[in-house]
C-alpha cells in the first residue's frame, strides 16, 4: 500500500466503500432469494446453502468496509442501495421468484470469474488471502442457483427457458456497468475496471453459464 500516492489511496478507499455497499445490497438480495427458494419448495440442502450465503454476504460487506477504512476512508454505516426485491415486468409473483433465482445464479457465477481475474495481479499477501476466501464463498453461492435449476419441474423449466435470453441480456448491465473507471494501476488493490468486468462476464457466460443452461435444459443446443 506504500506504493500508492494520495490520489490513488483516495480512489481505492472510495472504491472499497462502494463495494461494501454493493455487498450489503447483495446481502439484502440473497435474503429475497432465500425467501423465494423456500416459497417454491427448493430442497433443504439448497435452502441451507442459501442461508449460509446470506451470512457470507454480510461478512463480505464488513470486509470491504474495513479495507476501505484501511485505505483511508472515514468509518461509517454501510447502507444497501435497495431494499426492494427485483421484479421483472410482465411476470407474476410466482414467476418473479423463479426469475430472481435464475439471475442470482448468473450474477454469482460471474462473481467467481471477476475474483479469479483480479487475482492474477494482486500481490499483497493479505489481499490475496481475502480474495481466496471470497472466491471460495462465491463458488458456494453460485451453487445455490445451479442446484435449484437442476430440480425444476417441467412447467418451471419451460417458463424459464422462454425467459433465459432476456435475463442473459440483463447480465452485462448487472455485472459490468457501474461507476468503475479505467484505472489499471489500481487493479492490484482489487479495483475492478470495466475491462476486467467485461472479460470476466464474457468468460463466465461462455465457459459456465451457457454450458450449464444446456445441462439443466434451459437452452436449446444447436
């Protein structure tokens, strides 16, 4: 961290604080997904994995908050960006439950690739250990969605198959579009750039999401 000048430290500190807010928002969002899984009768092991994910997301917010402060951000209370469950226009409440589970599956999968991409240039030992712990959690979180998709009824599978292209189309906005800046000099301090986010998204979609959708019957194989 001694390598950073004042401007860089301020940028990194502000970014870690925004990440803490994002993780707190994920904490709220995973609570909604947990409610959805219970409502649609997902198997107990998947529900228990989601319960763990809720706890993990809160811890991730605290990790990010603490690193923001270490980089120089003032202490404070982390607020989620939204408390409302995501809703898809034109879908019923029961259908929205399935769509939230599907989108969560996608975003958590992309999250794994984001953390893997940034790890390539992180050299600080503490940040590398944090990245490893975070990635281990994220892999478990992605298994929530994939686990549930493997249990879908024929009716639910047919519904989600029709919606999958729409949800995939929303993924770049959910994972790649935000306040990130093209500051490659700050990536070693776990500063995500638009380039890194897009590369992680593209790799996740091609290597895991599309093959996974084919495997669970949500994508026609040409």
